[in-house]
C-alpha cells in the first residue's frame, strides 16, 4: 500500500532520518519503535510531507514523492500528529469539521466519531483547549478519522494518557484494522503496540536497525531488553 | 454638546481605524507577521482608484478596482515575498514588509509624483442636522454616515465568514496550529494568500474611503498605519470585534483630545495609549484568554 524508499529528513545540518526504507501492506498494523530522538516523528512527517524530505514515496504503486501534504491527504494518507495538535480555540465540533476539510463524509463520520468517543459529543460546543489531555487525544484521533483514512499514521497516541484511555484508543485501532484500514503506529509503549501490530521496524538514530513480525520481536531477547523493559 | 459632536465625528474616523486594524490583526494572527506595509498597500490601491476614476469618471468602478487590486497585491506579496522566508524567521518577514513599505512609496512617487490629488466622496450633499435642546446643533455628514455603515457591515460580514464558513474556520485553524492544519488537508499556502488578499483589500478600501479627507498622496496612509496598529493593540489582536471597537474608541478619543486639549496632542496621546496598553494589558481590552496567537 505504502512503500518508502531511502527517505531522508534533514533539519539544517541535523540528519534526523537517514535513508530509511519500509512498507505497509494493505490492512496491516505496522509499528515503528525507537527511543526518543530516533527519528520516528520525522519519518512520519516525511511520509506526510509536513517537512521536506529526500527519497521516494509510493502509494498504491504510484510515485507521490512530489505531492504536498494536502494532496496526500486527498489520497487518504492521514497523519494524527504528536502532541495532538488540535485547534485549541475552535470548538470540538469545528475541530471535527476541519477533519473532513478535504475528504470524508462529515455527517456519517461525525456519528461514528461520537459513538467511538461519546465524551466528545457531550463537549461538542466546548473549546478544544479546555478539554483534558486524554479528551484532546481522543479528539485528535477522531479528527483524523473524520477524513476516512485509507492509511492512518498515529504518532504517540498514548502519550501522557491514563491507562484506561490508552486501552480505549488501542481498542479503537484494532476495530479500525478490522474494518480494513492500514495503520502505521509510532509508540513509546512498545509492548502494547507490538501486541496489536502485524510487523514492526526498529529505528535507531535515524536508521532502521531491525524489522520483523511483531510476534517474533515480542520474543526477541534483545528487543525485550532494550524496548520492552522485560 | 461639544462632546456629543466629537463622538459623532469620531465614530466614522474610528470605524476606518478599526477596518485597518482588522486587516493588520488578521494577517498577524494567521501568518504571524506585523505588516508594516499595510498602509502603503492601501495608498497604492488608492492611486489605482484615482487613475481608474480619472479615466472613466466612475467612482464605484474605481473603488472596486482598488479593492480587487488590493486582493491581487496581497496574493502576490504572500506568494513571492513571504512564502520563501515563512519558515526561516518572523523577523525576516517583518523586515520584508518594511521593504515593501518603502518600495510602494517610492513607486507611487515615481508614477504619480508628490503633489496631492483630490478624490471624490461617496455621497455629497448637505449634512444631516439635529437640534437638541435650546441651541444644541449636531452635524452628521452623509459621507461619514455611509463610511460607518460600510465599515461595520464589512466587519460583521468578515466575522461571520470566519465564524461559520468552512474556509473561515480553516483560516482560524491555520492561525492556531500550522502542523495541525496541514495534516487535516488544509492548503496552508492558499490560506495565507487568501488572508493577505483580504487584509490588503481592507486597507485598499480604507484608502479610498479616507482619500477625500487626506487627498491622494504617497504619504496619505502613514497615520492610518499607526492608528490602525494602535486600534489593534487597544482592542486586542485576539478578538474579532476587538479591532473595530478599539478603532472606534480611538477615533472618538482622537476627536475629544483634538477639541478639548489641542490637535497637536492627538498623536502623542495615541503613542501613550500604545505604551500604556502594552505595559498593563498587552492582550487588549476585548481579548479572549490567550490561546496561542489567536
């Protein structure tokens, strides 16, 4: 579905991502694991063209390397970015409306979003900035879903959330996979993300150092020690 | 009676300050740059209106041309001057707007010279007069009335546009979080261009509306720029209606100072207001609580 070849992201002289290649097949959940500063967020920014990058990105075998962010959104590649990035001064409802700015059926999707996260319906008139961190994260995920993603990329969806809410979000992801969505997941919580993933890549200082089936990685001694803390 | 009269004369002037402030703050909130070339962009548009008027003798067509020119100028400034430096620094963008200010003034001098041109009012005719009490007489010039109605009308229209339309919400979204607005599929370059276009066209409109009073010269908008900025500071750059209210307060205050103290002190008072506001209430009189740049 998505194939990335030799993707590099530089910030001035800092090389955040160094010629990485990876792919996501249709209907898969793929995780990217790695420590802080390994280049996970930059890799997603590169795929979404939020930052400039070198290398090739193919989507459904079509070269989309020259596409801007909104052109990629139009194709169904949706990023739910780190730190939520909700529009704090806009109401919850307006945030969701912006989610379907380019694509997605607003009427249909808003029902689904409210069903998945009922708290958002209660707060729909409230400014997004007044929500709690967990609610904002739900809003960020809901906003990404408003555009009917074909490939959903989530950057640290569990960051700073209570375990109950993390479970809720992961449950939602499994549900989405079942409905046929492909998901690229970047997570600090490696154990949780490997459990729902099909495959995973391990990123270290901008390079992919390892990749395998999620099940194999879960039993890998080295992975266990460095990333799972078992 | 004198105070009522100064209020009545201050409101139309203030409404124009407000319109000026609306454009400046719209650009500031969305793109994050204080546009120093705002007034001169309006001045240049007023010259366009003057030229069209001299050729066609049609005032409405002339004003329309100025506004359209303003929109185009805004788009061009964004596309060719702002976009290349957008992610480098806000300071760089600020310096560029200073450059545009000087270039526009120089160009206007070269093309049209420094001698003032007169410009027609929208409506002429005897002012409305009201008698109040024994010997009270209030004078309300028709043109002033029309200017107030136009300014308030456009402000309300724009506020509604920003509040309810999809593109309007997208402008507010982009002003709050650039990455967030990119990932939902908003074309941020297009939005920035649109905001520059709307902003400069407002200045163009102010230019043609104030031209009958200031005459059309390359320096006609110098005060407008300063007063527009002050109105923005007064009302708060964060509120939609704040700039127009700030403008009207400023217009009234200016007339009152002019009548009761001395016209010489008008500018001094304005500068004092900037300093006091920035020192004691930098978010402005009508600001909502601070939410990023908006």
